[in-house]
C-alpha cells in the first residue's frame, strides 16, 4: 500500500510498503515495512483506493 498526496493534479508518493496507518489527534501516523513509523502533523485521510493500493491524504 502507498500513501500519496495530490498536488496540482499529480500524485506525489509519500510512503511505500505501508503496513499500518493510524488517525491520531495531531494528524496521521504511518508505519512502513522498512522505515519504521512517522507522524504527519496536520494530515487528514481523504480516500482509500483498495484496488489500486493507495491511501490519499490531504495536508493542511
């Protein structure tokens, strides 16, 4: 699964091989297979494309 953000009509991949995604008070916490866990402050979940393997976030 990938975490992406859309900017100016194009997808920007933020994370690959995502194993866990948590909605936290400050935003979103993302854990990956190889990089561990990181928090994205101010991020919000926009949509999930299960077939495409993508999670779309919006950043504020």
